[in-house]
C-alpha cells in the first residue's frame, strides 16, 4: 500500500511512523521543517503542558522524548519529501464518474506538489562546484520559479493543521467587512504569523480576535508588553464567554492567572484614583485651576465578550486600523446587548482558527474512499483517529507480513 501523508506537524509525523511500522510504503510531504506547531511552541512556550498518552508533559519533554526520535527515524529512512502540496485528485476519475464493477480506489490519487529547483541545484553545487561552470549563470538564473511535480498513491491522509488557510475575524469565522481588502497589510496578523511576524515596536494599542489556543497563547505572548508601559493596552474580542474552557488545562490556568492579575492591577489603580480625586476635590478653587484633574484609569487588558468584529477599516487621515465590534440581543453573557463600538489599534491579531475545507482536495468526492483528514485538537485524540483510519484501510488492504 502506497500512502501519502500531507503535513509537517506532530500528527503527520506520528501518523507516518505508525503506518510505516505496519508495513505501508509511506511518503510524508513537508512544506516546512518537521515539527509544525510543536516546533513553534518549543520556541515560544517550552514550559506549556499537554496531555500525551495519559501523561502530562511539557512541550520540551514531548519534543525531546517523543517527537525528535521519530523525525530522525523518518529522515534516516528517506520517508520525507520537501515540497508544498498544491492539490490532490484522482489521476483520471472525475467526482461523478464510476468504474464498472470496481470501487473508486481502482484509480490512484495524484498528489501535485511544488518544489524549488534552485535549492536542489545549490545543494548539488556544494558537492560539485564544477557543475556551475557547466550549467552557466543564465541557466542558474532561470531556476527561481518553482516547478510542479507529482506522485501517485493508493491512499492520502491530510494532516496539515496550521498549514491550512486561516479563517476571517468576522461572524462564523467569515471575513469581516473590508477585511479581504486589507488582509495582506502590515496591520493584520493571522494565527502563527502573530508569533513569527508581529513586533511590538511603536505599538500602543492592539486588538485580539478569537477564543482558541492561539488566542490564549497570544495573550501570554503579549503579557509583558501590556503591563510594561502605562500607555499600552490590548482589547480582546471574543464571541464566547471568557469562562469557556479549552481542552488544554495549562492554558485555562494561565488565562485565569492573567485575567486575575489584570483585574487586581486595575482595582488597585482605581483605588489610587479615587483617593487622588478625593484629595483634588478638597483643594481650594484657586488651587484646583493650577492642578490637573486626576485621569481615570483604564484597564490595560480590556475584554469584550459576546462581541463579533463586523468590519475593519483604515482611514486616510489617521494611522492604524479600526475594528467595529457588535453584540447581538441573544447572548446572555454579553454585558450590553445590541452594542456597537469602534476599537482603534496599530495592529489586529486574528486567532480564529484555520479553514478545514480548501482547494487542495477540490477534485474529490465529499467522502472520497481512501482520502482522510486528521483534524484532532490534541495528540491523544489524533492517535485515536490514526487507528480509526487504519481500521478503514484494513477493509481495502491487509497488514504487511
């Protein structure tokens, strides 16, 4: 059985190991370095705790003990292939077409992927410098465009995770009004780009949209920046109640600690403000005109639960970006039903998840036999899904002996 796995994250890696061990001929297509979101978490939150096979482990220990050895084994066996998978379809079979007296598995899956020929050539040049003289500079300069290639498989498993297109910041994870026009600007950051591309330099106000693991990790990333300067603030917009729990208990605890710290700091500032106001009111009128009225404090971390971002705009005469947020009349946990506000910011951080459906498998049937997706929210559930896929495959193929 020839099996393609699409993805570079931990689920894809463990899936490749699992099916290699039961005798499948595995090829793991990796767009980026193996490790995916786990490699990212290792760089930013190595102390984060996750559940794996009935154990609570830190990201660092999971990486060192469970993932790195698998990556090493896969690479030593040459089971990985660098390249971005562009689309998956049957070689010739159309979605509405059937094969007489046979299943759709009679026709193989064709995986189309993009490779950078220049990288391969440069690697060869390191090993054989004389090749450059034979190829010539003109040939080398023509290698900047990616080249499409393909390989055919019996079975395809997609496990891309963060590799999928990102959701919009609007209701139902659709694009908010005008979002599509400015989504590629320097003011909007989606999912992993929040950590890879966002810089805090020159920023005083940020807006975060979403309520998933990425959103909570973003809050933790921004924590030091939020409280490092009185002029800094972050507005968190979520259509869910803040009390909504995630699958990861470590994140739930860290969020609770952050919200408690923010509220405690704000309460302290309010007490100090009330004392200053009391002292200011007691001043003689001729003194009041010389001393400014104390400024009422604002929370550094502002939470807008029950709100959706309905539009986003940029203005010609003002810098930054402006998010319009609204609440409907049916969310009991929204403090002000039918409310509308505009939040100014230097950047909007969008953590609303990724699209599960996209154009990679557009040419296949909705439930195409032999094409499977791994969409688990954690590794434990992912391993269970891998075993379910194996059970389905055993209806078509038997284990290798």
